[in-house]
């Protein structure tokens, strides 16, 4: 069982916006601004998409945005494209476990 | 731009010790900007952080693996290593090494990953 809870799957049509949630506790997401999001295509290593809750690394499309409210973080992808179809993982610093990941969300672009 | 590459045996028997190296190119592992981390992913499952090491040699590990895991630096080879003792089938996974941005607790550069299978 993962420390952070994500929906197993989400889907959307090209051009639409989707949001993936990542639920934690007062010991991780709620306590620290150290939430990251990763994108993973099949057979490849994860790619950092968001760090520090809402910051994008250089080269990541501004269609990707992150936010946090209380113990829940969110990743929003606007203007969905076929290439966005992938697994997405959140992570956070945790006082109990140092660093924890969510279970992952499979995004399908219809 | 950093590049990381994992290396090590791909097949182990239960109770053996897993040893992997991660060679870093494009920068020195002796830097306060990065810690260096290991993450694993069982087939068809999610990511699990194993542990990280600072440039000073200080380490911190996932409590669920503490006691079996050791991460170390080899500055002469610009490498860091993972050692996991007493492996079982549940340790079968793709093992990734990554640069760990200490300030924001994120992994920005990743190796391609190496599959380690534990089977008798």
C-alpha cells in the first residue's frame, strides 16, 4: 500500500484538461512544499514534470501545472495531447518515511 | 547535463546480496547541489524510494528496507552503489539510480534502469 493515494486511472479527450489528485496526510503533503510529479511512458525511466508543488523544470510544457490544498496535491494537464498518455506519480517528503511515492495514475487519451 | 547508468547482475537467488553501481557522467558526485538516490519499481507496480546519499557520505533510507540496505560513494570512479542483503522474490524490480535535488526533494536525472530478478 502506497503512502500517497492516487486514482488508478483517469482519461480525457485531446484538447481537454484533466486533473490527477494525490492525497496524503499532515505528515507529508500538508506539512511540506516538497511535492513532485513524474511522467513515465512504458519501458522508460520516470521524467520529472513538477517539483516544489508547482514548479516546472526547464523544457517541460506549460500545459502541466501543479498545486496543493491541505493534504492533497494535484497535477493538471491542459490541452491534452496523445503524447501525454502515460503513468503519473506524485511524491512528497514525509516526516515518517523521508520520501514517499503515490501508487501511480494511468492517463488514457481517448 | 548529467547522465547516469546502472550496472550489476540481473539475476540473484534468494538470500543473496544485490549489488548495483551507478556511474555518473557530466558532473561530479561531490556536489552540495545533489544527493544521489536509488528507486525501484516491481514489474507492473509503482515506484518505491530505497534511499539516498549526500556528497558528504551521510545516508538516509526507506524505513521499510532499513537494516538490509547500504548506499555508498566511490569518488574515484564518480559512482555510487546500492547493496541490499538477504534478497527475496519481492525484491524483483527495475532498479533506477537518480540525482536527488536536496533542496526540493525531487529526482531530475535518471538512469535507464536495470531489471534485477530474484529467483531460485
